[in-house]
C-alpha cells in the first residue's frame, strides 16, 4: 500500500464515521420497530447505467456498524453497470442493514456518478494524446474520495492540494511582480516540484517558457491560440487547456495538440446515480 492509499483508507474510515454519526445520532428509532434478532437479505440495484465506484465505503459502513453483516458483490470497482443490475447483496441483522442502508448508498451513488462522468470524458479522447484531468473544485472533506472516483472512471488527477505542485495564477504573478519572479521563487522554495503557470495570452506563454515552467495552462484560449502555443513551444513544455470545458469541446481541443485538459465538472457538479435497496423475501 502506498502513502496515498494509506491516506485514502484513513479518510474512508473517518468519512464513514462522520456519516454514520450524523445519520444515527442517539439511535435509529425506526429500526427499533424490528425485533433485535430479526435477519434479512437485501439487494442493492442501480436504476440507470453507471460505473461502479465506492465499494470500500460500503464495506466500511458495515464494518463499523455491524461486522457480522455479509456483503456479496456482483460487480467489481470500475465495472460498467446496466440499469436494473444488482450491484451487491446484504445478509444479516435487519436493524443493522436498514440503519446502514442510506449511508452506504449515499457514498456509492455519489462516487459512481463521478466515475461515470469521468469515463464519458476520458472515452471521448481515448484515441488521442489528450489527457483529461480533474481540479480542486471538490466537495470539502471528500477530495480524495472524488479524485479516487475520477481515476476509477479513467480520467487522471491534477494536483491533490496546495502542497504537491505549484499552480501559479494571475494573483500569484501580481503579488510576485512577474512570471519570472514567481517561477524563480517556486524553484527555490521546493526544488523538484512541478511548476505550472496559468497564462492568458501568447506573450505570457513566452514569459512562462523563458522562466522555466514545466506546464503552461492556457486559460480560455481560442483553439487557434492553443495551436499557435503548441506550434511555438510544444517541444519545450507541456500544455493544459482550461476554462469551462464541456464534452463537446474535447475533440477540438485534442486536435490542437495540447497535452491536458482540466475539467471542473468532473467533481463540482454533484449528482447521484439512482440506487435502491430491496429486501428479498424468503
């Protein structure tokens, strides 16, 4: 297990703990209608096509709530699901299953949506050299979970936070005095860290190249400006296109020759896959 895997597992544990606490509070009073020794079986079904993501969160819900509940998976993480397909089954104490139901489904429905959208974007450019990246526009407290879902879907992660790479934007440049000053300071502060510079014109692109940036973000550039930037400097730096990118834009952007496109919609547009749990009658 890598340090990132360990960090994610730690967050899964804490995210599930918080989710259970906010839902159950002093106790699930509705579950108390059921005899404490009652056992049931139940299936969780998707009502729409989706990419499965979030198995570890489901397992952690019942690990914390009642480890005797048995989970049988009928699909693997990252599998393409079809509408009305059974994703997993539960068997065990009725109170435990019904108490954990909403918490478990909340994680799976949200992360599966993110994975599904990521796969849609990534698939559109799978035959090109363009790589689809996520951004830091995530739900507070769920960044690693959402970035994990993006990767499950087949897109890639941009920097995780403010600590693992430089992204020098307009305000940083203004405060530092120039692109050259900002890049030079970054090289001193954290040698070896990737330095990306956001630019808004071809002149700024030249300044960033001359300063020694590793990646240059082309913010709201026209397609012709992207092509010109790549033609001039593509052998010296990597280029990332950014700015309200939609699925309709991707192939046109790929044809300009840029290396990456960052898409905030992968994580900032919060939706959920329609799932339901149904108790199975013996």
